[in-house]
C-alpha cells in the first residue's frame, strides 16, 4: 500500500515511510493473524504498522506484484479503509 500526494508523488514524511507491505520490516500481526495498518498523520504509540498520512488530500494505492488468480479475475476484495 503506498501513500501518494494529490500531485501523484510519494508523500514525504519525517518517518521516511511512503509505503507499507509484505517487505516492510517489523510489521506486527494480531493474535488472529490479521494485520491492522494505521493510516494517520500523527505518530501513534508503536509505529511498526503505521503509514504516515499528510494533512492534505492524498491517494492511497494498493499495489500487487505477481498477483494470483483472485486478483486477476476480480474475485479478490480488499477490506475497506475505516475512519475511526
């Protein structure tokens, strides 16, 4: 998942993270194996699953490299981003 500014450039931030995914070091899954990604401007307690977001409008993009059949045939469904 990558964070892009409205100008379609990566969102720069002091944390130095513009995307988060399977190759991101230190991600911490929940006890049930799910992975909760925190997308927000301010640094939360525990930053391992944090994708910094800007105050300005942004585009959140999911990228798949070597996708399997469910992604290619449209049957794979991403969970929605939820505002909490």
